[in-house]
């Protein structure tokens, strides 16, 4: 896709990293209008809020302070993170807790340029502890409504099935969701990937499609390219969450490019969970170079060291992302969303105006 910023990027790259850093400033990246399409609301539970909610609900924690919690966030793989993530959800008991959690995320995301968010939630992480589906979804939904009114930020909610649990449990969860159909745009598949291939969930995704839910799935985060094929062919996924391991399969890359299947990539998450050793080794820039429909997202920002613009900053510093590449990523974030065409058009116009309007000011700073 041709972009206005591309020629300028080349000039800046020619004059070295310093010039590029000054051109694409942190402030510019934070202000850039963008959508976030891959974040788990439970993964935005910052230690401070965790402590506050635990205190008011009388839930004991095995840590003494927020700093101690942060120090424990040293993960060896996806599962070691999920163990901590599910344990932390124990503090969430009442509608107000889900409301506060979601509101805090919206404020942070808004301050990082997010104009539209498609937010995952894991109802089974709550219903399995005896917290009603209604409690979780009502708190989250109320915060999203207030976010629309107070911040002017649009949002969609995506229900994720936990793939380490059975397909029958997923079907039961879909049944529980039926009264809230109007509040939920789609369904997804998350949790422990290895050993839990997408095709096990074919029937529940078919049923979800019959009820008009959009479908997405985590695939190719730790799991092999075969799981991405299955997410596309067996689940009918319209987007692939992560998908970074597609780069191991040229035939899959061709398919993803030809169909422009959006990939919701989360660079800081992949490094924190040791999918890649460092940001410098992350394939996100190569993926964009393959003309894949790449978006950049935060996944579980409270655990992985940053919100969405922090992920943008990390790929600028580690991979030398250019202004034109950021523009493509932000464009993709809107086009790959489940917004209607009119809303997409408005947000893309805002993005164009941002690039047009801020360019001279940014260059003055060089
Ligand atoms: N649930 C929360 N974060 C996740 C991730 N990165 N992968 C799979 N399931 C998740
Ligand atoms: Zn995720």
C-alpha cells in the first residue's frame, strides 16, 4: 500500500538512526490515532489496582507490595505467565471490580492514542471461580459505555474461550453469552496454545457463527503454523491473534498476504514470554515487508511492560520502524477492526489529518 511517509522515511534512514528517532518521537507515536485489537482486559490488572481491589474484597495476596508483584513477572513461557494471570483474577469478585479494571485500561489506552478498542475477556476464568457471567460482563460493559461518553472512545467486546478447558465447556459459555448477544461482537480462543489445536473448537465456532458472532483465534504464538491454518479453515477466523510463527511456512505467508488476513501482533508480549529472545529478533518488520496485514497491540499490558504506544516505541527502537511503516500499522488497525465502514472511514480520515497536520511540527523538532 503506498504511503505518503515512505519517501521521507528513506531520506531519514539514510541520515542514520538519530534522525529517525527524532522524527518519530515518543510523543508522535502516543498521539497517533490507532485501534487496539488484541488486549485481554484481565491482563490490564496493574499491581496497584490488584492490591486495592484485593483489600476491599478481603482477598489475601501472596505478595507484600506492588513492587514485589512486578519483580515476580519474569516468565519462562506462555504457561508460566498464565498461571500468574489466572491467580490474579481471584481478586475480581463484584461488578464494580470489572468496571474499575476496564475503566483504568480505557484511560491508559486513550492517553496512548487508542480511539477504538476491541477487548477480550475470559468469562470462564470467572465462572469457574463462582463469579457469575453476568457480573463480569455487566461491569465491563458499563465501563465501555462510560468510555464512549467520557473519552469519546469506541469499543467492542470479544468473548474468549479458554482452550485448556473442553469444547463442551466452551459451548456452555456460548449459551451463557446468548442473553448478552448485543454487547459482544465476536468470539475468540485463548489460553495455553500447545497441545490445544483450534480444530477441537470447530463446533462451538460454527454455532457462534450461526448467531452472527465474528470469529478470531490466538494461533501461531507458541503453536506451529498448522494451528494458523486450522484457525482459518476450521474456525473461520477473520483475524489471527499473534500469528508470528506464520513466517516458518511460505505457503501460509502467501495465503495470509493474498487474503490480507489481519494479524494482531504483540511484540513486547512475545519477548516477555520468550517466543523471541529480544525485540531486535522479532519478525514484525519482516512480516510487514511481506505485505501482511500487521497490527501492533499490547496483549496483557500490566504484565508485559507497556500499553500499545509502548509497543510502537519498542519496535522503533529495536527494529527501526519508520514513519511510513507506523502509518501502515495504524491504518491496518482501523481497517482490520469490526467497526462499520463509515466509522472506519472517519477514523482513517483522522489518521490522515494527523500525519498531514503534525508533519511540519515534527520536522521542526529535528
Ligand atoms: N490470555 C491472556 N494472554 C494470553 C496470551 N498471550 N496468549 C494466550 N492466552 C492469553
Ligand atoms: Zn492474547
